[in-house]
C-alpha cells in the first residue's frame, strides 16, 4: 500500500482527497494536516510514502515547507494547488525544490469539482511513490549552476535539437539548457505540462538560460539561439517550407494520452530533418515518444537517452532504451557536452 499524507488547509478539500484515495486500490491515507506545522509532526509519526501538498496555507506556505522538507527528510511530494496563470510560477518553483509533480484543483468555492481530477491525482501519487528520491534530494540541495560562456559553433543553422520530457522534465530541461551556448541550433521541446503552465515555463527559462525561449507559435521560423516550447494544450511539429524549418502548432486528439505528445514531435523530425537533428529523451513516466524515437534514429538522427540514475522517473527514457532507440545513454549532466560534440562532428563532415 502507498501511504499518503494529505496536507491542505481546506477541510472540504481534505475530505474529497481522502474519498478519492479510499476508492483507489493500493493507496491508503494515513493522516491529514491543515497546516505545515501539523504536517511536520505527522511526517515524523507516520512516515508516509507520498505527501500531497497545497501551496497557499496559513502559518507557512507550501513552497517554504517543501524546501525545508526536502532538505531535512526528502520524500515524494505531489503539489495539489489551484492552477492559474498567477500561481504557475510558484508551482514551477516547487518543481525546482524537489516536488515530483503537480495537479490542478478547482477554486476554493467549488471543492466538489476536485473529484473530476481523481484519476490524474491517483496516477501521479502512484508515479511519485516510485520516483528517484536520490535525484529529488540532489535537485533540492544542489548549488546554483553557472551558465556556460557562448562558444562559436559555426554554421549550424540547418541543425535542430529535439527534446521530449514528462515527469521531472521541467528541471531536467532547465539544467540541460543552462549548459548550452547562446548560439545553439534551434531547440524544439515537448514537455507534458498543463496549458496554464507552458507560457510561464517558457518565460522562466528565458530568464535563466543563454538562448531566447518562447512558447511556440504556429509558423515560427526555427532560428539559431532560440528555444521553442510546445503549448500545454497543443501539439508541436517541425515542418519544412522552401528549404527552411518552421514550427507547426495545432490542436488535435491526444496521442498516447498526451497533448502535446512527444511522439508527434519526433515523427515530424523523422519526416523533415532527421539527418540534421540530435534527439533527446529526458525523464518522464510512460512511453510517449519512445517508439517514435527508433524511426528517428534509423532515419539518421543522433539520439541520446537520459540514464536511470539521473532521471526522476525512468519511464519514457527506459522505454526508448528498451527498443534500442538511443545512440547514447548518458547522465543528465553530460548530455549538453555530448550534443555539442555531435554537432561539431556533423558540421565537420
């Protein structure tokens, strides 16, 4: 049984969450807490496997509590908080401090609507229970990273870097991009993320990494030194027009249960620019994009898979590795250097 501690200041939200977990096989609520101080004592007494945590609470906010928790007693935490554009930066900060994932909840005046999120909440708690705690602990405790100085890569405007990620991916992407130079080839990214988060995620990255980062728009021309993030409710493809590469952003059906889907992005790479692309599969639950990565590799794309030790969840990268889709399996901290090495080799023929 996965032992869960529910931390939320709303008695109604706590009640609904307990009902959701009571109906889920393999999950047991061993306690609830209305504020972080009570939660701290119950964690010591009950030793939960997973904590669900709100952001806005009395006495101490959830972000501060999470930061202290990951420093003193690292454990899987799923943030369950209202998903709004205003609240998105705080939720992304929670990922930086070591939370495994986040789930949206309705506004405080409609707690009964939380039941609509039941399956997502159950799934993410189960994922959190098997997350790589050592990786989360490192993530919460690491020293600030230094951005590499720009280097001259030469004429690589026809090259592309394509990245797919899910659970744990927001921080893995940040760490990877901080190690890339400002004159990197265009980078296209599909990260499983709620719609209200993708714009904030792009804005946050834009202030941290050497490249220009934006939420991708349909028709954007791929340019050196730019990163394009798939919107949280649309697919992202790379398409070719007149010899140039562009973003294609569109609504559509979920693929592998996801919108956006890594499979959609990787399939477009195979079709339009595989021989000039480095493909990267980062941490994430499930298998989205794993089977699309093998044709991408077979078409001439150089493919890199994040290793198990540095992944929060080795689902998507593990699935890609299982089908032989990777030219290299590397720890996160080595991927940027290997991308640059491969690009230089390609540029030199």
